[in-house]
C-alpha cells in the first residue's frame, strides 16, 4: 500500500528484528492517564486538530507510549519552529537521535497484538550480547484507520544502548 504521507524513518520489514537509529525529530504529543489502547481516539483528535489548524502535513508513523497512553505525531523539518507552540492538550518535543531494537509486524492495532510483538522483541533482545534495553516498549503505527487489519503494519521499538565491557 502506498502512502502520500512523509515518513519520519524507514519501516522495519514484517517479521524482522533489527537495531536501528531513529533520526533526531520534532514531535507533538497528547497524553492520557488511561492506557493507549483505551484512549487512542481521544489522543488522536487533539493532535489532528493541532496540525490542521497550523497547516502542517501529516507524517508517518504515529508513535505511542502504552501505559499511560501518549500519542506522538512527527513534525516535518520544513515546519517553522514559531508554528509549534504548546497548548493545553498538546506538548512539543525535540528528540535526539535514538537507538532502538525493532520488530516489524503485520496486523490490527490491538493491545493483544502489541503485547505479543513486544514479548517477541524483548526475548530477542535478551539474547543479544551487544545491546541492552534502556526503556519501555513503544508502538509505531504506520497506517490509518481505514486500512483493513490484515494490511496494517506496525512496529514495536525498545530503546537500547551498547553493552559496555
């Protein structure tokens, strides 16, 4: 499936594990006290209103912290910094380059699918003599709501660092 959206970084192939560097990025975020899968629609709306009101193009993927739920939209480099102001419901973040372990997955965006993929990625990472986890798993969602579940692509990312000798 092709997409007209700008991609913040390359997708991890379905069924593959990899370590990859995510480029430095600007993101906007909306947070809830509930889990991401309970409140993702309420998280999406303020972010979409924010980019629409500022004429900012939608990018992919959507990134998510799971518990508590936080949804992030990537903001393209062409957007002026003076357009990115925090509001009551939306915060602005500048992230440095990050190193993550990633697993590419096909399927619906459900808590069950996320947990299953997260467990696989964690098990793969535990076998690594070179990298160790430094944070919690995040969901990386590539497709919009109108794509059938069996076509949807997502990733699970776990932040990592090189193991020091």
